[in-house]
C-alpha cells in the first residue's frame, strides 16, 4: 500500500488545482502576473505538500471509481 503522505510528482510546472502555485525543482513557487516568488515558509509549504497529496489521492480515487464504473457497464 502506498504512503498517503507522499506527494506525487505532477508535471514540472503544472499549477496545483488551479492555485497560483507550482512545484519546480522540489520547491514551491508563488506565481503572479509580475513574476514568481519562491515560497520558503515551512508551515505554508507543508500545507501545500499536504494539499497536493490530498488532491493527488482524490484524483486517483476518482480515476479508480470511473474505471470501476466503466467495467460494470
């Protein structure tokens, strides 16, 4: 069984669920119209890590349920 606390790798510069943040090179970056800013606050980046892990787990579960539903048809 996989560890639910592990952040799965997303595309190199894909935004996190439409949020103005991306993870590049192992670091979180805040994206604005004026440019990018490295996020360094460990509490904030920890929250982003947990959100990314939860979002990835939800995406996997939705994909599993869809595949299950397709198999039942």
